[in-house]
């Protein structure tokens, strides 16, 4: 077993974790406020949080949280923030080490464990991810994403039947949180030629998460297999725009890059409310309030199935005179 897998497996077994990893983080950090370097740490922490709030470039945030981490090496909060910055900077290998350290300090932190597994799977480090998932399932600490991750590993190991059973379980138990499970199940169906079933699950995944790129790509593949090139081109364009807007952290604050893509995506894929909400907000911030309101009204027409409470919230922000 690899070193990280070995240490993390013990961290995930609850009865052994407290012995192996020491006291919970709140106790491990007790009394640190009285340390001589406490003012320096608070200053570094505030500076790093400010960069997070301003959505500064990932490299700047990494440097700031590293400075805070040097002053508080056993702070799960600081380590979690550092890991997030490392992931945004595409430094997955370093993020794995930081997430592993966090989990050793705070073994009950399921969010950290799930994030660590996700990164390990992305890196192809299945041997380290598997014991974490098995331990989570054995202790009942599972959700839809946990079962989906375990299904990925079972499928990679050649056990498609078990993988499919895990996905079915995830969808049945957590129907409102099963976007990843639905998208992976649809991918399996696509591979076997069950195009209608695949399309249905891909659409169900998008209904839960309109930014699910696996489902977007899957719908393009289904349309192409069905001979509908125009529909395939539609979903290919939506996928390309979504990747540009959600994965490109370097140009995240570049208005000239984002605005035309946000507008085009609002036309093609109005279900992604976050995108056209951002665009309307940019219009409003630039003083183009009537334009923002008119744009939002147009999106309401494009998305008739939008829930009444969501309409009310958006109308209150961008078209208060309509409320």
C-alpha cells in the first residue's frame, strides 16, 4: 500500500483515527492564540482571507495561505484553504499532500475526505483512493458522490456490473444530489448503445447541475450517434463555453473574455442560471440597470420552467419595479 493510502486509511477508520491522529483539531490548536506569533498569524490569516474574498489569482492566494500555514502547521482551517488555492492553481499533487494532512488532523471531516478522493481519482491514483472509499462505506459515511467515486474505481477494475449497481443505489437514495451518478450511468448506457436511456440520464443530470460537463459532452455524443449533427454541434458549443467559463481561472476576471461567452451561453443554455446571473450583475455594476432588467426578463421567457421563488429573487434584484 502506498504511504498516503496507508496513513489515510487509518485516518478514516473512526475508532483508530483518534489514537493515530491525536486529538480533534479544536484541541490540537488549543492555546495557540496565546503564542508569541499570534498577531503575525492573525495578520497573515486576514490577508489570505481578503485575497479569497477578492478572488485574487490562485498563485497569490497560494502564497498567502502558505504564509499562514507556516505559522499554524496544525490548523485544519488553514490547510483546507491552502488546498483550495492549490487546486485552483492546478497544483493537484501538492493539494493531495495538504488534504491528506488535514484529514490526519481531522479524520471526521467528510468534505475533506471526499475532495481528496476526487483529486486522487483525477490523478489516476486509484490505489490510494480505494481504501478511503471502502472505509467510508463500511462506516456508513456515504453520499451519492461517494458511491459514484467507488463506482468509477470498480469500473476501472473491470467490474461494470458492480459499478452500475452502485450508481443505481446512489440515484435511488439521493435523487436530488445524484448528478454525477446519473452522468456516469448515462455514459455506461451510451457505450452499450442504449441511446434513449443515456439521453434521459444525461438530461436528468443537467436538471440537477446545468454545468455538468460530462452530461454536456454526453448529449453531444448521443446526438452524433443518432445522426443529428445540428444538435451535436449545439451541445459541443455549450460544452466549450462552459469549460471556458468555469475552468479558465487565469481569465476569470477578464470581462472582455467572459461577457461574450456568458451572453452566448445564456442564449444556448439558459438553465445555467449562475452564468446569466453573473452577466446581469456585470451590467448592473456598470450602471446599465434597465439593460440588466430587460436581459433577465428575456431569460425568464427562455426558461419557462424556472421556479417561482427563483423568479422572485431575480426580479427583486434586477427588476425591483416588477416586484
